[in-house]
C-alpha cells in the first residue's frame, strides 16, 4: 500500500495546527523538517520528541520520514561535512524515537551541493564522475551508521546537489556497493527539471531501490502530470505499486498551506485507485 504523507512545516508554522489540519485533510503520515516549536529537525531535543509523539498520537498520524538536511553541504568545507555526520547520528536516534518500529525508518538526505548550485533546474549537469571520490568519502560513514542503526538513508534527487537524476543516484549507489540501507527518496519533478524523462528512462535505474516518493505540482498546480511531462502521477504510482513499492508519497512545495492541503486531497483518490487495482 502507498500511503499519503505531507511535509508538516508547509501546512502551518504551529506544529499542532499543522498536524491537525493534515490529519483532517487525510494525511496518515508526516515528513518532519522544520517548524516544530520553533526548531528544525536538527535542533529538537528529547522533550520536543515527547511532545511530537503525543500530538501525533492525538491526531492519529505517524511520523513517516525524517526530513533531514544531511548532505546539503559543500564538499570543500571539512567542518561542515563533519557537522553533517554529527547531524545524521542524531537523525538515526530521532528515527527510532519517532518511528513506529514496524519497518526500517526513513531518513531523507542528500549527496553534497553541486558547484553552482543556483543552477538546480539546469539540464546541463555537473560531471558526477569528477566528484565521486568526495561523494563516496562523505556517504560511506553515513551508510555505515544507517546499517548499524537499522534505518534507511533515502537519497533525494535534488538538482542543486550532485544527485539530481535517477541515473546519478544509481551511479552513486553502484560506487557504494548498493547497500540495502541506501535507496532513493524519488523527487520525480526534480529529476524532470534536470532533463531526465522519469519513466521509463529514469525509473529503470532505480526500480528496485525506491524507498520514498515526493509529489509536487505541475505548472498548473496539479498532480495530473509529473512536471510538464506526459506522465501522470497515477501512472507512476501504479507502476511503483505493481513493482512492490509499499511506502509513503509526500506532498511537498505546493506554494501555500491551502495548496498543500489541496494537493493532499487530490492525491487521496489517486492512491485509492492505485491501491485497489
């Protein structure tokens, strides 16, 4: 089953209100990133964790994904790289403290800023082969942490980083030996904006390693199509479901809280059809 999820920080700046509104609109899971009692996911303490657990219990939703910023850092800044390793260890603790324990917890993360990261939607991608040694050196200890903690490092396709497409994600996974703890948080629109045709071209690279999906609107403010491609989200999610994907589809970056909740409501009947097929 594919379940509906939403980034809580894009629904309201008040965490409990965000949870309430998301649950009322049909979310079953939350992706946590910012705006938790004025703190980000890298700043919350154990008291905050207890409050989050209680609020989620009250409204009947799960913490689906830890939306960490790990890996959004510059490859030429050693202190920043080291700090992100510290952040990830804390993310593994939060994943266990906030997760249900029914499946490996998911931590969304990245693979280093690309040079000229302001070119996030540029179809001319950086030469990944040139930077693979730095990517490998950064990710190897993090994947080891993930394996030890029994969580999954969900590498997001993000054009401002060195992994913007499924092909690039696959290359990174190959270099690291394709460990089970490393998979994809597939932001399908991001890949399309980087010039990759999501299906079948992109999907063939990561078919067996999609752990999470982000759902963004097209230019018309709808999920009828993936970005401006002919592919519909229903086609994409149906393919994932047929191939055995069971996880979360997260609504993200719809522009306003009202649009976020509208996107969630648009997603629900799509998932009903996909899950019942």
